C-alpha cells in the first residue's frame, strides 16, 4: 500500500519504505491529497503558483505531472487527464481518514463515546507550511475537530464518564481557549461529576478572561448552568 501522511508533517510511504520527493513534487502531492476528487488543472496551477502568470503556472504544472508520471518510485502517484488531475486512487491519506472519523462523530454514524480523543486531534496539518491553500484547510480541519471534541464530551457525560468528558473539553480549549461551547461542556462535566466548586471556579476564571481581554460578560447560558446546579443543591439541602 501507499500511504500519504499530512498530519504532523509530510511523509510518503510505500510499504515500510519512506519515499523522498523533491519539494515541488511534495507540494503538488499534498495539494491533491487534501482533495478527494479530480481538480481542474487551472485551479491547481493557480493555487500552487499564485504569483505566477497563468501560462507559466500551467506550464510548470504540466512539466511536474510529466516528471512524476515518469518516476519509477511510485507508479500512478498522480493521475491526470487533459483538463484535470488527482492523487492516485490507491494512495491512502491520513487526513482524509481523520475527516471521515470526525464527520462520523458529528453525524452520529459512529458511537462517539468509544472514540479516543487522540484520534480526533492527532497531528497538525502540515506544520510550517504557509501556503494559502494549506492554511485554509488547516483552519477548516481545526473547526471540525473542535466540534467533534464537543460532541465527544457530551457523549461521555451521557455515558457517565465525566472525567473523560473533561479531558476532551480541555483538548478543545488548548486549541481555542475562548470557545464558549468547550467551556460549557467542561463545566457540564464538572457538574456531572458532582464537583460544583470546580464548576464555579472555572466559570469565574473564564469570566475574568473575557472581561479583561474582550470586555465581555460571560455567556448567560454558562451562568444559568452553574446557577441551576447551585440552586438544586440548596433545595436538596433544605
């Protein structure tokens, strides 16, 4: 099998052997690896060489496809027609697998509480690559991951595993420290574990950060969540 890893860095493997590619080849292979279907040649050329005249960019792409096609390292790494190009259908791409997992979690097609959070957040997409097309995909993947972590936390709370739910929420907050939904799920996890003190403390801490960084009050839903729990404890105690 041929495997392309884009999470944590670029690596192309054929079986157990790593295949070294020139930089220009890696850029095209990575670009196609982030797309599941054929891409118009003009779109690929414009994305890969945005500062180059269209005719020259098309010529570069045509030459690159030709050279990759003549390589004996991996046959069929790139498939091309006169108008379109794609990664070889036999190449497995790790980021595609992760996106399928994340979307399965979000759609409910996968039993969310049984998915290890590590599989949802493993590896940053092509770190140290700053092409526009990489940064856009990195942002989109990051948003999907955060939504999946929130869904995982919610499923773990429902499954009676609030400690693991809190870990999933913390993982989301490491990526986006101001994400309201992740704070909501973390507080929910604390409350589900019967830890009202931590819930109140976290709400106060988040409120202070919002006030000092953005000049905002905490979302009403968070205050209501904690207030309802505290009120419930008071009524039971009475």
